[in-house]
C-alpha cells in the first residue's frame, strides 16, 4: 500500500492498462487486495474499466466463502459495475448471484445472497437462472446417466455412462479443485461429458474432491500416490482407458505405473512448466500453435458452451473413433 501511494503521489496513472487491457484495479481484485484497491480508488481509479475480455475488476474477485468476499464485493462494485457484462455475456451481478446460490457445498452462502437482495438482485434473475440450469441438466440426462459412489478411503467417485447401451471406452479424470468447489464444477462437467459422448461412446469417471482431501492428510507424496493408485486399481475401468491428469503435476508420475493400461493420456500443464529441451522441440512449437488457435475462442463474443466444449474436446482427444477402436484392438493383441 505504501509503495502504491508513493507512485500515485508522484502522478502515476491509476488507470494505466497492460497489453490485455487490465488495470491495476484488475490486479488488486485478482489478489483480493482491498487495501491497495481503496488507495487506487482514492486517486481516481475507475471501477468500470473493462479489459479485452470485457471483464471489470469485479469479475476477477476470487469467490471464497467468507466475509472477505463480501467486503471485496462492496469495494469493487457500484450500481454501474453490477450491470457490466463480459464478452461472454456474464454480468458482475450474475456472477456473484450464481456463485452464492451453491457456494457452500451446493447450499447458498446466505450472507452474500442477503447482500445482493438488499441491492435488489436475486429473485427474478435467480428464477431465470434456475430454469436455464434445469433445462441444461434435463438435456444432459436424456443422453447420460450420472451416479456416484465412495471409493477406498471414502473418496467420492463420479460416473457418467451413456444411457441405453454399453460404453466402448473409458475416460478417467483426476483433478484437484483448488479454485472451484465440486458444486460449481459439476454443471461444467455435465456439459463436457455430454460433448464427449456426442463423439465417443465413453464412460467418464472423475476423482476430484476426494483426491484433494486425501492430498491434505499430511501424508508424504509417495504415500499419497500409492493410496491414489490403490483407488484407481479398484475403479471399474475398461482396459485400456484414457487418463486426464489435472492434478498440477502432483499425480503425473502415475503415468508410468499405469502406462500398460492406458489407451492415451492428457496431462494438463496448467502452470506452464517445461524442460528447456522440450521448449526447443518441434512438439512444443506444434502444441503452442494448436493452443494459440484454440485460445482465440476466449476472445470471441459469440462463443457458447457447445463451441467451448467442442474446443476443449479437440484438445483432450485428437483422434477418430475408428482410430481409437484400432488402437484398442492392437492393445488387446499385445496384452
């Protein structure tokens, strides 16, 4: 805060933006730094400044259950900001309202809802949102059967199967939900699974919050990996199966003991960590080219959930169903 005030007192522009159109207030919002935000506002920073994706600083406030989130909401919003929408059509009011309705493990975060209702936000938008979500879930249920059960150690396992016929392949997703509770991941997973099943006759199994819980027991990494592999060994997985690793590298080493059972694998490198050798390789350049093309989706104002799912799926499994069937036959012949 002191450094911020020194710069501002020397006539630094509080509304200067970076190459993505984000201001100092955007950074303060992402870092949950209300004190710096107050100082910037004192010197004329604009709450309504939107970046290249149409995001106001309030769109970037981390959503955690606690009074601090309400305090940040009050700092970064006003009547004008609440109505600002991103290029994808999400307003600040809608963002906080949708989150607060399921923030506590699927239950409402009442203090945030009360704050929104005091501003006249909630009932009408909530009803519309509920109808929209119910419609999406209804369409998904027509194609997919969802179930859950407890694995070894009580870890929740989520399973999506095609309705009316047997799957011919299996996808296992390992994920650590650092930023989103499962209640907020679930609708996105439903949409993504539905998109997967339009292309492949697959069963999708996800280990998410259970992986995170086991990871924080105080066990060593080796103990955690051994326990996780035991859980995977007990899952009803087809052989071979596709593994999607979204554990930020924590469980990536399981690819080696599991490799004889894998049809394919996707390791989501969310942190962008590479060795120098890989950075200089043709594979890295090709991957970057592909991802740059797909990243353009983010800036398209006409994007929708269907096109986003198609884009993600194109990165997850770049193969033809016939190619997968041929690979499966080769795998069975080899084993």
